[in-house]
C-alpha cells in the first residue's frame, strides 16, 4: 500500500472514490480490472459482496462535498468497544443457530408483547407500574438475544400500522438489547437497556391520540406538545419502585442528539449518557423501518444508509459503526434479489462473515413464489442456479414483485 492509499471499510465508501486494492486478491472476485472509480451507490452495495474493506487512492478519488475518510485507527474492535462502554467488553457467542432459537424467541416475543400491552393499560388507568412484572416480561427476550440475536431481530419485522406505539416499544427494546450484546455489556445492563427502550415512549399515552395519529407535519405548537412525552415518560419511570437511575437517564435522554440539536435539554456529545445514545439510535432506526401515520416504512438497508449519513450529526459515528455491526449492511428482514434472479429475505448473519447471510427464498428466478420457504446459507453455497458465483445483487422494495411481507415473519 502506497502513501496515497487509505484503508476504508465498506460503510465509509463514497461515490467518486477510486478503489485501488481489495482486502483479497482480485482474482477471487468478478472484477476484471485492478482499480476502478465508484460511480454509484449500487456499485458500493455490489462491492460489499466481495470485500469488507478496500484501499482507496486519494489522488485518483473525486469525492464531491465530503472529505476522504481518514485511515482507521490502530484500535481493535474490542478496544473500540472498551472506549465506548468504559469497561472491558464481554465476548458473547451464539449458543443456538437461527432455526433452533426461533421457537423460543416466538414464545418470549409473546411474553414481551403482552407486557407492553399491560404497561400501556396500567398507564391509561393511572396505575403504578411494577418492576418485577416489567422484569419478567423483558428477561426471556434478553436471554434469547444472548443465545442468538437474529431470531428476535427477525421477529421485529412483525408489525402492523395500527399498533405503532406498541410495536415500536417492543422492537426498540429488542434492538437496544442486541446493540448492548454487541458492545459486550453485562446481562444486568442488557436488562436495563431492554427496560429503558420499552418505556421511553410510555409518556405518549398521556398525549391526545388525535395528535399521535396526525398524518400531517406537526406545527410548532403540536411539536412542543409531542416533545413533552419525554417528561411524561420520566415521571412514569421514576415512580417505579426498584428502577435504576441508568434507566431513568436513558428515558430522559433518548431524544438528545450528538450535535446538541435534540430535546428536551439540548445535550451534546459525551454529555449524553451511553444508554441515551443507544436509545436514540434504536428509536430512530426502528421508526424508519416502520409504517407510521405520517410516513411509510423504508427498507432496513436504506435505514442503515441514513443512519450513516447522520453520523457525527445526530449520532456518534463510533456507535453508528457498532450498530451497523448488529444489523449488517443488509439487515435481517431486508428483501433482496440474488445474482441468479431469485428473491428472498435476510434471516440471519454470520458473526464474522457479515456479507454472507442466511436467506429465506421467496421467489424463483422467474419471480414465481415457492410453495414452501427454504433457507439457504450463502456462506456455504458458492454458486447460484446459473452456475456463477452467488451474491446479493441489490435490496428491493416489497411492492416490486407484490410480496406480502406479513406472511413471512411467522
């Protein structure tokens, strides 16, 4: 590598960069030339099928408006996590694969969903929430995520537009725990993350339903009223006997932003506690991939791109990078088209080979539905039905081939 070349990870690539080297020999990829300039986002996505990082030639790159990323620091991933959590990170291993864990995850998901329903009913009836009841709802989910986070990540896709507040609380709780697991936090912190994310929107139950269901952009008065849900949530959480200060702080800061543009206090950077930063990220990600009264869901793949665009603006870059490790470049639930024309959905990731996921096949190469959903592992299957190297061609919108996603996640 020359002085003009900089090591860049796939999420950091920008249109206009000149790829001079890959993290593997060119002959192991379909590229015919040794070096090329990136001309589109699709080329970046395609490159992601063959490399986890590349070396760009700074002198040949023509990136508009954005600076060429600086070289990665010399810190290992574990060291980066230690800086973020201010402790030595634990190393979790998958104890079960996706198929083996899915049944247990379904049962735990039912318990968690019922817990959220009870929480919202108690708030509506002005009853105090009970810590043991909340803990009983969250603990099975935390244990399942510790064994294998992919099963619960898959279940976060089970959503209906009419139940956004309930679904969002459940899914945010799951994402927060999966995030904490990736960072290497101990189980007690994972439980706190699950509880905090479950409750950070509890205060919305004290807002007018008409306001929450408003399909239009809020006017200044309405927006200030919506922001009050943070204060309401904090009040509710503080009333729970046995709740920790970390959970209260997480709820209080889940709308603060890295550059100080958030609310209610306009906190900035490290003034925001770690749990609050995690809450803000998972809250935003799950909202993006959900149908809401005022916006339609976008694909998980596009949501990841948006989070990265907002790094060091709304969210700390290092945390965004760690969250992308959790969900992957093509997150669980993303609908994709393979290089041989078949269509499927990402169901699980390998912890090391993140670009070789397990995929549930939905449509054949002629875009005809399969009778039964079959899961393939692109890490072990090297060739597609066309006899060529198998890879993900692109992510797709469900409406492209009329796929009913609701039938996939059960």
